[in-house]
């Protein structure tokens, strides 16, 4: 189906609950994580989410899994670079670089 972002308030409430329960790392996982918020069109995308999550006391790491290069913004790159809680690597499913590889799968 269509890409749908988890509602902002629900996502932050879940993150706060997990951190309050002792979680020190949050993994953000989606079919294409860096598209977060694009369907909402309220200006709160992945960069804003990372900034908000970075303020959670007790949280040490945020990992972004399954990000595609086509939706990176300068704002997202800058947030990843400047937010000390965001792990400094990008998990990209490289099989999507080639239709032949996808067909073979």
C-alpha cells in the first residue's frame, strides 16, 4: 500500500515510554525511513524527528535503518552529522541499485 508515517505524537510517546523503561537505543525502521513525514506534509520529517528524539534524557543511540539515497535533504544530512545520538552510518539496501539484482531475488 501507500507509504504512511506513524503519527508524530504516538511515535514520540512510544519513544519516551521505551526510554523511561530503560532502552538506551532506538532503531528507526521503515520501508524507506528517510521518507518519514512526507505523507503528512506538516514540515515534520525525519530530521525533525531525530532532533526531538535527541532530546530524550537517557537515550544514547538512534539508528536509521533502510534509507534510500533519493530522499536525503540537506537538513537531514546536517541533523545526522550534528546530533550526537544519531549513529554515523546509513543502512541502505544496496540491492535496490539494480533491477536485475531485485529480479534475481
